[in-house]
C-alpha cells in the first residue's frame, strides 16, 4: 500500500515493514527478539523459535528490496539480557544485515542501551526525508513522526464475524508501525492509548498475507 506521510512517499509492506523507496530505507519496529527465551526464564514455556522466524522475515524483506539502510525502530530485543541469549547463528544473521548497508538501532524502552556486541549505529531518533523516526510516539500533533511501541492492530466487523490484524495507522501526518516480531502482540487502535495523536480520523493499513488493506476509521471496532 503506497501513501504519503508528511509529504514523503512511503510503502506499507505486508510484512509490517515501512519502505522509503526514495532513500532505499527499510524500517521495522518492535522485533522483540528472544521474547520466547525471556518468558522461559520465568517459567512460562513458549516454543523457542520467535527470533528465528522474525529474522527470516526480515531477511526476506532485505533480499526483496536491497535497501541501502535498515532501521530497527526500537524494542529490537525483548529485554536487556536478550542479546546474551541469542544463538550464535542468529547473532551472525544480525551481523550479516550490516554488510553492504547501514544498520541503525533506534533505542526503545526494552533495549535502551542498544546492542553491545553487534554492528551498526545507535540513535535516539533519525531525521530523513521530512520524517522523524523514533521508537515511542510523542503526545500531541507530531508531523512527520514514524514510530512503533504501541503495536497497533485493527479489528474489523465482517459479515461472518470479526477479523483482527496487525496494522499501520496514519492520518497522513504521522504513522505508527505494527510490531514486526513473531511473538509481539497488538493493541487495538481504538484503545485510549491512541487518543489525541491524530489531527483527523486515521486510516488503518491492515496487514494481510498478500496485501495491506486500507480500512477507514468508521469500519474499525474496539475489543
């Protein structure tokens, strides 16, 4: 799905990634790598494949688009010990992402220190093409803001029931990205956490297997 945010041409990808074709920049938010192992350390056992699956999807986007830069928009790791729990081959896959391109780790609330032993640049936020890339959306009107953190999800009432999907949410001034991580949940865009962020009723870009579907605000329902 192609649209504009604060005048910049952007593409919402079915993977949940944002693509800036003019500068060849791929942006993904909230990978929450090693969330499964974090839960396991507290006695809640989950299949330990979330990092592998998340990186597989990210690698597929890199292969398809050959970006000049990849921006990890915060909460790339689920907690501050996640990097130490990475399997060796997964760490190598992250290192490979930095080969031949710029890799930027925007810090988030789960990984405020950034990576310790992995390549790439660390930043609080990035300004590019009239946009400001940061992890956590700021309150009030923020023209050009590209953020994650809230894990937006759209719930749509259909004739045969309701459908709930990860989504982008934008009013043309700013955009909040869906969580990219395999184990990352979603917060309904009708939740109060999104209130006051948009200058007009926003549009949801609901992520499907084959396309991102534009859904108007009136079609969205709460949980």
